[in-house]
C-alpha cells in the first residue's frame, strides 16, 4: 500500500487540516501517516480554542520515523505556523523526498487579497521556498499573487473574464520555469457565475469549474489538496484528479448549504467520500 506523509495541524472540531485530509486519503486507498504541527481543541475560526504547538516535538517524532526506516510515496503539507516549522519541514523533505516521491504543497498563508495577520514576510518567504520544491501546489488566487509577486488588484480586474486565464498563465511562468510541474489555482472567479480551478503547467492552462454556492467553509482547501495528492499518488492524471476532487466538493458543499451548517463546522463531506 502506498503511503502519504501528511504534515498539518489536527483540530478536534471544525473539519479541516488533518481531520479533513486523512479520511480522503484513506478512502482513496492510500495510507495516511500524520506528522502533526499542532493539536487544537477546535479550529481557529471559533471565538476560543485550545492549541498545543507541536514544533518542539516534531524533530523527535521524525527521528523515530527515521529509526524505523520509513519511506513515503508522497508528502502533503498544509498550514505552517512559524519559521521553525518551515526549517523542520524543509529538512524532512530533503531527507524523505526521494526521486519518485510526490510533494504537494498547499501554501496556506493568505485569502481575499490579504496575507494572514499571523504570517510575517519571512514566514511567507519560507512558504514560497517550500512551494518551489513541490511537484504540485494548490494556492488560492491571493496565495498565487503572493507566490508570483503579481498585483491582486490586477487579478480582481480580470475576475469573471476570459482574460483571467492569460493573467494566470503569464504570471505562473517563473514558478513553472523554477521546476513546479503543476499549479492548481483554486476558487478562481470565472464567467457564468461559476468558480474555476485552473491547472497551469508547461502544456498551458486547463480549468475545472463548479457551481458557486457562496460563502466560505472551513477545510475545503484541505479536502481538495488531499484528494488531488491521493489521486496523483495513485497514478491519475492531474486533470482527472482535480476533476474528481471538484465533483466531490461540489456535492459536499451543496449538501452543507442545504443543511444550513455553520461555516466554522466545515462541510458535510462524509456521505460523498464514495465519489472518490
């Protein structure tokens, strides 16, 4: 059985990060091996939460994996809380990413035109450095702008227009030239009121669109990156992996909207795992 090292935090409530990624990877026939960056009582969108930062224990955790002689077919990284974790994860990838190991980086650091208040420029630079080592990255539109250095306001001007594709492809060139095989820009506003996920690589740009139900729900990015990572780890083409992930999320979000779930609680994805 193939194995994926999942590097992220774990929240007891509010379906995101590892709580979202592990069931997706598992149902797709891959063994999910968690390397926690923090343990939280609930995700941080709620008014209060308990958090145990795992930074000081990650290296001991990795040392035991090293002692056991473990290896991985893929590595998936998500939210990174501080610069020390960047250093640890860089070291982990240097040691455990072999020639045929897939590295998928979800560069979680910004949204809606702004970098998160928790992320300094140095931390963002660290996330970018990690992303440049990846085979696949899954930024949202804001994170794409941070990674490429382009102006988010220019991106907004191209929203819901065909020119958005040219904007993305033009600004992605340096990332592709730097060695990233596939950039999947998520939740891109496109024509006809839909949301697109744009796959950019050396062959051009392809899109997979879905209905826009409005609002923002905890964990959708984690579910998406996990499904794409597991699909490509299994040998699926990137377009097929993204298409499957989008259909899965579209059904899950629709059910969540109909149920009226609190966005902090995450989406009702469990009944739709069978689609993967």
